[in-house]
């Protein structure tokens, strides 16, 4: 059979022998067969001789095109990549990638060894989040590894068939009936079902009669996990390719470190060493996560990194999600660097005057500011850095999508240190070794005293007693409500109860001031007045927080604006009202606002009436109350808060797939994927090396050839686009259709050949051939990669027809297809396999 690569000439129906000879001597491109169909508004169609690649992407006339297989494929690829072309990948040959993957494996093994003796069981190289059936309560949702999601009914004795002795069975309710399994078997197969949003109710229960649906949900989760792991690895590889000289280690560093007034904890010391190694020894930019409980000393790690960078003559940016937190960072940095008069520190905020802001922007651009602190405004286009060397991001998960993308763009050019008070599970931290640089600070400072947590129904007497106790010992009080509504009411009550005490209200929304509807409407119309009012209110908020930090205000009534950041040593009582309306992660971090000094701190959690609390709320609060020891937030994170840490690592947009299988089972699949990352690797082959041995030579009609402008140029661009990558081929096809409308059938065949050859090269297929009813594809991929690809295929027809044989993927068709239909079948099959590419390591 003829080997049909793109340079094989096609057969044209032409009367002109000159044109025939010209076209037979070149490679085949994409063209249009008939003139485009126009909408009724089109009256005239004219064309100008312009090179194809430079023609405008906006057609003068509306061209009607149907949803053909090529359009469907293009849409799928854009949707899969969120409409964005993949950025430039690090240039890495197969041998280099193999060394990196081996390094990751070795680092992981060391991390896994550290887990021996930890609470989480280890089976081989895979972590287990399986649940002990005896800890389940009736009504709890569970996941059976092979059957799916059900509702735990209870444990009862029953006599198995063929035996006279009763044994314990776990009974689980599914959508279409009740199932029972022995307790021993259940302990190997069951997981607790939790969701990212802390609820425990799944969308639907699985069916005993349809385990295939559950298998499809598992496969979807597995592929989603694979994509995340590959994304992590590719980001890491990309960073390994970046270069910057190591920062010099100077004696001034030791002098700066010696000014730290406390004895560092063991975890802090390790974090110092990690960051020092990143900056002073490595030639690749740092991208490290410092993860630690509130008040455990993350800021000091950042301060030492800032000093190292600034000492080398570069600028450092400190980014915080709220102005309250930014102001605190500014105060801490200013105090710590006060002995170094040559180092200039500034706070950039939205409530500075225009002149002040312009002055700072000018100083940043000309290198007259060394350390710049602020909120997301630092990421704006107006802020031009003279020589930025370090970005410190506090609580990155609290920024918006656009800000996160901007932060990510910095990671390829400057050193980045991310601070997070949201715990991540220790198991996740260790399993990620080699994918994400992270330092875990889980030991509290020695002088810290555990916070005493009180959970009870709301009582005015208890409330007044708690506040009086704190004020009598010279302290201050946080009073937190879930909503802005009610803040003033609480203030009135407290002013009556404590008439001689300074009390203030703080929240983050200017529009919640007590204006009438007409006043808000008027201010909205007069936008300059509203902006001025926002600025005035923001300044008022800053002043209020400053007065509280200085001890002038004794009781601060606020929303969860204080959830992150505020470090006020003298505030050692926090009262949280309507506690059932807060999430567990919020409560954990709010409680961490107190207990920063050597005094015993108190957290009073009030709910209106126990009958008003949901079961989930009661469970959350009980877990929080049990977790009184400092640092136990990490244990809490293993289940209830693990998803927040998961978002910190992978990005919140990835957490949607967790709902299909629940958090615990999802994490176990994640650990399995991380530990077997080298098994899912595909090595692409050069485009020109792919052979398509199909005896199909389409005939392009002469009117279509005559209709095209510069056919030889278009032909060359066609193959050039296909040889470059799939995105270039997509763009070429779409431009061709915009210019000439939908191509004829023979031209579509040619396009499909280009797509097949391009996609085959991407997934490591070197030859495609057909013999009777058999289709064969010679490939370098492994059987495990083939299984992952076929498991994720949406087309059951293609999935069931493919099998792996030696170094070939084969398909036995029901009958021998005509050549055009055969090409279409191969096109769709290759497209299905290619759809799995984002879940595979491509080096």
C-alpha cells in the first residue's frame, strides 16, 4: 500500500496540464471546494491577493459551517485547555527527563519513610485513608472502592451461607437496595465520604445494579488527578530550566538573624535552612511554600529571605490579601529593618492620596524603594519594578483568579515565597516531595499556651463574664459575627454593659454603612463621591485597626476580616457568635487570632440554640473543641481541612472532581498517582517520522483549485503548521475556513490526514496501517499508558475495539470499511487517545 504522508501527491481533476504539473510537485494543503455560502445580507464577494498567513482572522462575510469532526476536535482541545494555547514547554530530552523523574522517586521514598509510625496506614507505596467501620455512625455516607457511594446503616451479626456461626456484617444502603459485607472486608474497601465544602451529602447514591457508572466516575477522578500531577511536574521542570546566579552569603545575614528575639523552634530552623539553600546555593528561582499554624513563625522565615535579596541590591514585594494584614506586615518589616537606614520600606494602599501614590510608583520604578508592601494593587500594570528579586505572598488562596495568574507569571523570573496558615496534611506534604518545595512548621513556640475553647449556647451572662475576665487582666477582646448585619446592635449592647470601655466596629464593606437606598443611588451616580467615600471609609478602617493594635480600643466587634493576619499580643479572648454559620477552617483560623503571648487564651463559641444546629455543624465544632493542643490543626487538616490545603497546592479550580468520589478516596488515588508518576509517560515522535499507510488519494475538484489563491503557498503553510504542533494546525484550518468557507469532502480528507499524523506524533505512534478489517498502530507507549488512555475514552465503541499487542495498538473492525470511512474512524479514534495527553508526562 502507498504510504500517505503529506508530501504524497493527490490526484486532481484538472484540464490544465501546467497546473497539474505544478501541483503534483508540491506538498498538499487545505483548500476550499465550493464558494462559501453567505448569509442573506451578502450581496458581493470579492477577494484581494494577500498571503494566506497574513490575512485577517475576521471574515468580511458570515460563513455558515456545520459541526464536522474537525470543528468538534478543535473545540474540545480549546475547552480542555480553557481556550489558551499551551505555553512554551521546557526543552528536555528523554534522558534528562528520566534523571529528573528518578530524582523525584528517590525524594518521595525518603518522604514516605518519614511516615512510618504516623497515624495514616501505609500499604506498599500507597497511603490508605480507609475508614474503620466501628467509627461510623448510622446515616454516614461511605465509598466502597468497587461499588460506589452508599449510606452506612449499621453493623449487625448475621449467619453467612454454609456456616452456623454468626459474624459481624456492615450494612450499606444504595440507591437500589441494601448490601452487606463482612467487617474485615469492609475495613479494606470502605472510605468515609466527605466533600470540599464540608457537607457530607453526595448528589446521588450509587446503584448495586450499575457498577459501570461508578467505574466511570472513578476513571474521571483518576484522569483529573493525573492531569494535576503532570501540571505540577511540568511547572517544576519549567522552573528547573530557569537560571539566576545564587545570592551571596554575607556575614550581615548572621547579624540580622541574631536580632530575632526568640529561640527558633526545630521546624523554624529547618525552614531557615531550606530557604537559605534555595537562595544561596541553587541557580534556579525559589518557589517555596511555608506552611504553618498561626503564630508559629512563618514571618521570620520571610524576613530573612527579604534581607538576603535586598542585601544583593534587588527589590522585594510583600503581597497580602487585605490592607489590615498588609499594614501589619509593613509595621513588622519596618521595625525589623529599622537599624538599616539604607533599606527603604513603603506601604502602597488604595487609601493613599494620588500624589503619595505617584511618588511611591516613581520610587519603585527608579529603584529608590527596596521593600514594597501592599495588596493586589502591587500586581497592577502601573507598578513597574526596577529590579525585583523576591515576591512574598501571604495567604495566596484568598486572592482572585486574575491575581493568582499574575502571581504565577512571576514564578518564572523571580524568587517566590508563599506563606499559608491553612494547614496541609502531612501525608500530602511528604508525598509531594519533588513536585513542590514546601517547609512545614508544626511545632509551636515554647512559651505558647494552648487556647481554651468553650462551646455553648448563647448566654448574656456567659458573654459578659468572659469579656469582664479579659478586661480585668488588662487584655483585649475580639467579638466576631458572621455578617455585617448585627454589628451595631452588638455594639449598643456592649456599650450599655461596659460604659467606660472603648469599643469599635470593623468590617470590609463600605456599602454596608447605614445609608438609605436613595443615598446609595445618589453616590453611585456621582461615582467620584463614592470613590472618595470608599477611600475615607478604608482610612477609617485602618485607623480603627491601628488603635486596636496599640491597645487604645479594648473590644473590637468585627466580621471575619480578622481571619488572617492580625497579630495582637494583648488580645487573648475571642468571642464568636452564631458559630454554626462559620466553616471549620474559618473557625480554626479565627481562634488563632488569640493565644499569641504567654497568657492563657480563651475562645468562646456561641450558638443560638442546639436545636438549630445541623449534624454537620455539631461534628465540626466537636472536632474543633477536641483539637486544643497547638499544632493539631495539621491533624484536623487530614480530613476536615485537607481540602483547603489541597487548594493551596493544586488551585481551587481543580477541586471540583473531588465530589465524584469524596475527599478520602480522592487523596488515596492521588498518592498512588504521585508514587507511580513514571509509569504514565509518553514520548512523542518527530512528525516527519510518522507513516500513514492507507491507500486513499482524494481528488480535489478543479473549481476548488481555481477558487483558491496562491495554492502552493497554502499547501506549504498547511504542512508547516502540521509539523509545528496541533495548535498551529487548528489555527491554519480555522483561518482557511474563514477565508474560503467549508472545504469540499476531498479537502476534508486531506485535513484529517494532517490531523491524524500530527496527533499520532504527539502520542508516540510511528505508523498507522490497515489490512482488511484490522487497523494497526505501531507505538512506543507502554501498556499502562494505553490503559489510562482507553479508560478515559468517552466513546465506548472505540474503547471496546482497541487492544494492546506487543508494541502495537490494534482494532478488529466488524467489517472492512471504505477508505474515506476508515480514515474517519481512525481520525476519531486517535482524537480520543489524544484527549488523554494532558494527563501524561510528555518527555
